[in-house]
C-alpha cells in the first residue's frame, strides 16, 4: 500500500497533526474542512458552508479529483436548525448523483465554527 499525502496551498493548512487529505489505492480521504476566517468575519451559515465546500474543492483538485468523484461526505453541524441552509449550499455542489452522506449535530467543533465537512473521493 502506498500512501500519498495531498496538500493544496489554496485551502487552509491543517490545525493539528493531520493531513488535508491522503490518497490510498485511488481513494482520497479529505479531512474535515472548516471556514475559520469566514466564520470569524460574522458571515452567514450559507457563506461559511460555501467556503467549506470551496476548501474541499481545492483539496480535491490537488488530488486530481472533482466534486463528481466524491462518494461519501460527513457533515458535522453545531446546530441542526441550520440543516436546511447548509443542505441548500451543499446540494449546489452535487447537482447530479450526490454522494452518500450523514449529517450529525455535535456539541462543539474546532475553533467553535458552525459546520465541518469531510469527504471520500474515488479517482477513476
């Protein structure tokens, strides 16, 4: 098994001992992405979610993938009352054949952001 570390200078650097993404046997595992600077600016949950998705897209691109290669997403939210707003933004990135997914409300997220999204993609 060969493990390749994926890094995009266009996405925020990891804030801990982990990689932005790791590729193994054609599978790309993208770590949970947040939008700290957007959150700290007082942006809406829609703007925060959009930046999270853009960060994920930069990492996917660095791995040679696109959103259409994503097979699974995990969404962590601070407040499930924001589900519809998050879902609307998220859905725009997967207009056809969306990936499998779960959405989970959690007590707290890194840096107190409101949404974090991780994904798994397959390089075909």
